[in-house]
C-alpha cells in the first residue's frame, strides 16, 4: 500500500513538473485556463485523482488558482510581486527609466541573438505574424493597437530565445514600462518619418532572426533600444514643456 502511495506521489510530481515547465516557457500564460481534469488525464496518460493532486500542489505554490465552477486558471505569481514593487518605484523615481532601458538593451539584445540561433519553425511563424501585426497597427495609426502589437513582437522575440528567464523577465519589463511605451509611441506617431524609422528597425530585427544571423540580430536590437532612448528623452522633454505651459497659464489671473 505504501509503495502504491509513493508511486502515486511520483506520478503526481511528474505532472506538476510538466505544468510548471509549460508555465515557465510561456506555453501557459497568466489568465489561461487549464483543460478539464478528464482531458489532462487523457493527454498525460494518468488518472484524474493524480491530476487533481498535481493541481492542488500547484495551487498551494500559487501558480494556479481554482475558481468554483470556473475551472483552473494560471496566476501571475511569478512576476506580480516584482512588477507591483517596481511600478511604484518607477512612478516615484522616473530617473530609473534610464536604468531600465540599459537593462532592456542587454535583455533584448541577448534575446534577439539567441532567437536567431534557437528559433523553431513555430517561433518564426509566430514572429512573422507579430511583425505583420506591428506593420498593420503602425499603418492604422491607432495608439492602443500600436502599443499592443509592439509589445507582442518584442515578447515573441524573447520567447523565441528559448531561455525561460529571458521570456519571463521580458514580460515583466514590458508590463512595467507600458505607460512609457505608450507615451513614446504617441510622440512618434505624430512624426511620420520617426515612426517609419521605428518600423524599419522592427523589420531589421525580424529579418536578422529569420536569416539566422545572431550578430546582426544583436546589432539591430541594440540600435533599436538606442533609438528608443533618444525618442523617449525627446518625448519626456516635450511633455515637460507641455506641463510648463499649463502651469504658466494657470498662474495668470
């Protein structure tokens, strides 16, 4: 009997590991709903009690959340505490933005380099689709669509690196700087030549990865961040001038 229990525990642990890997690699993302216990049991070739035990373990770890009558959902436990803390710090200390961009330079450059060497056919297809979406969003000029498509493109590059830390850190970082990305794209959206330059950089990154040119992918990715730094500085200066004008008008009685 004890041997049977130990075997059951080992099988349950294996199921836990399978689901953990899917969460780590991004196959399962925060908000995704797991298949039913029956479907998971069939897919993994185990019993439903084993699936139930594995889910219970992952709920205890905070990686899954079971809603009454609503299935089992993947949580954002891996990054929520990090994001919440840094959101507040970034709001209170905007100068941290430069440090974040330096980190983004290292992270996205390495992601592009690894993606050019490791991307599978499925990754390349996903990258192509996200690049097409970026092009469409930029052509339409709708700010919310532009921000969403831009973020998805860079996250697709990170996931194509097949490094779980890069994938998760990229997702955290892009969520953290969402407001700044929005402000920057709003600034560039009013300047067609600058916006076209940004579009061309996305094409360069995608082309380098597709052509399996890691050094080129690293180079164009770093050029992209350098350009983002420059445009975000200009955007911040413009925003400050705008606020200054409002204050002056408010001071006139």
